[in-house]
């Protein structure tokens, strides 16, 4: 979510727990803060279920309510190591009702210079997230186009990342190293293949004075997974361009993406190129914030004549802030994919009710 460009109440919705974290230790050179959130979320959409009848696995759909609640806890530490230079460390863990989905969202350490920017290594954000924040502004529904960014451009591990802000210009660059993880399942057709990605991404955004206008552009490139002794000289690439405009309590954002070998056709499973665009708007009215996003993405190759839509969705939600710590929201996504082509589950609408406490 966009922390810098949206009206005040919308920006408040974007802060992680660190924004309201409590300092539990502080001296002349060091500090340690703990923060996070508790978020109860109920999701209603068509879900796939399986029935085993005479040893034959059959699938049908239902509109059951799914508990997708979560808790995030983070630790933010820093210490002064030179004049205007700090050593920093950050950790965030997410816990869910289904413990198999628990994950370390962030785990990095590095150095921050008040003048030259910050460089860290570990599990950290890639560079394109700064751009997808222009349209990823909703309380629940994500950016369907921005959410398709390559792994090296997203939050990922084995990541050396830099960010610097110079007046109205913010620049980010990161490199994800080629790791040493391989698929060791002999029965798998992907046995011997690497299970991680390597590559880089870079992005820049610029706020045009005090006009309320902001612009951004970015690029990512990622090496495809390769089998041992069987190199595949293929790469995936993405280019993003974004713009936003803020006036009073209104915010408008737009995003365009073109990708090479960065998507999978929803019908035939072919790896393909993609092109997409997304528009977002927000309006703040007192303690209430109303947001909407429309995103569309298509298969640019479609050589086999298959269904070419990869995403086509309109989302709306409303959030009410009781105070800076507690909010409630309701979100609805109209999924406009053809259910006769991609199936009921992939084309289902979503309704989410949520309550969130930040600490």
C-alpha cells in the first residue's frame, strides 16, 4: 500500500505494526521496538472441495466461509555506529489459523545512512513493490496486476537491497543471489531443478513538487529455474510504469505492466508473456475511507487460441477508523473471468469482513 501519496486516513491503513510499535528498550545509541497487528478476517467465496466416491476423486464448489485471520509480530532494532549512520535489523513473523501458512515475512540486517540511503541483506522487499503500491491501496483486495510481479522484485530471501531518497526522488535496486536449493524428490518431474529464483529489479519514483502528482518506472529480470547439467537459457522480464495524483481527500493511481515469460495461461498452463493495467481511487470522509481498484491482464502470446484473460476484477471496500489502533472494513471483489473457461473457483467473487488492531 502507498504510504506517501494517499490521503492521511488511507495512508494510516498502510502502516505496518512498526508504525505504532512500542519502544521496549532505548539508550543513547540503541533502540528496540516491538509492534504488529491482530486481524480477524472472514472470507466468503466459492471453494473447491473433494468427494471420494468409489475411489474416484471428484470436485465440486461451495460458498463456505473461511477463517483467514492472522497475527503479525515484528521487531525493529537500530544502533548508532557512526555520525548519521545506523546498524539496523528487522524481523516480522505472520501466524495464521492454518499453521502451515505461517511465515517469516521479513528477516534482514544492514546499514542505514541518513545521507546516502539504506542497504540490507536477508528477506527483504524487492524494488517493484514501491511502484505497485500506487494501486495496492485496499483494506483487503490486492493488486491483481501488481501482484503478478516476479519473485526477485517482490519480498524475497537471499536478497541484497538498496533504497535511497534524495529530495523528491526515491530509488531502489536489489539483487537476489543464485541459491543452493534443489528439488530432491526423485519422483518429481522437476527433480534436480533449482527451487529458487535469481535476478534483479530496480525502480524509481518522483514526486513532482507540491502538485500532488507522482510518477514511477521500474524493471525486473529473473533467471528461470534450471535442471542440473541441463541449463535453460531463458529469462523472465517485467517493466512497470505508474502515476498517481492526490488532491484534497481524493487519490487516483494508475499502473501499466508488460512482462516476458512472467505468467501462466489459466486454461492450458503455457508459460507466456503478459500485459496489464490497473486503476485505483480512494476517498476519505472523516473516519471512513472508501477505495476501489480495477485490474485487467491478458496473455500476449496465446498461440494456441486459448482463453487469453489472466485477470479481470473490480474491487470495492470501505474502512472505518475508530482510532489509530483499531479499524473495521468490508470488501467485495467482482471477478469477471469466464467461469466456463477457467472454472468456478478461479472466477468466483469474494466477500471479506475484517477487524484489525495495530499495536
